[in-house]
C-alpha cells in the first residue's frame, strides 16, 4: 500500500472516494438529511481548499487510489475508504501509518468519528471527549463523537 500526498491534480480522485463512500455506506447508519449534510460538508470546493492548505493523503494499491484522509495539525479529518476495501484491515493499516506520522510532532491525535467508524477508533484506544447531535434538514439528526488518542495509550 502506498501513502501519497495529494495535489490539486488529484481533486477528482479524492472527491470520488469521499462521495462514493458517503453515498454507499452512510445511508445504512444515518437518516437522509444527515447524508445530504455530509455530502454538502465534503463538497468539491471544501476538498480543494484542503488540498491547498492541509495535508491530504491518498492511499493506493497497485496505483489504484482507494482511501483518503486529511491531516490538520494533530487532527485527522475526512477519512474515507471505498466500500470494497472496507473490513479487510486497510483502515487499520492506514491509521497505523497516520498515527506514526503524527506521533513525531504531537502527543495527542483528535478526530470526529462517524457511526460507521466509531468501533474502529475505540478498538485503537481512542476515547470519546465530546458528543455532538446536530439537527439537519429541519428534522434529522447527525450524531458524531470527537475522539482523542493519547500517545502510548
């Protein structure tokens, strides 16, 4: 597996990984209003902004990009793995690489965990430090946890 820093020329790859994962996985965990919110929150222009100002990583096997994650300081954001690659240990392997990268500069790592990824983060030692229940689309809720992982925990 390769870990590459994404450039602006890879905007469509990152966007397609994010959008495909949200459209195929999130409806099994969230109501329609929350899925729509996620799609809007991770729109192309927001990803482009991160490509310009943050470290956006692509993960590939044999040149085929299948996952992405954005790093802002000690925070992991927009971590998505395409559905065919889920449940095979790739998320764990990606987290190993990202944690090693961040441990060089930080003693804690933070992230917001969606329902599909919550158990993976818990199993890695992350602890919930905040819970957010956001009313979206006037009647649906989007629920997520802010999590923290401490070095050597």
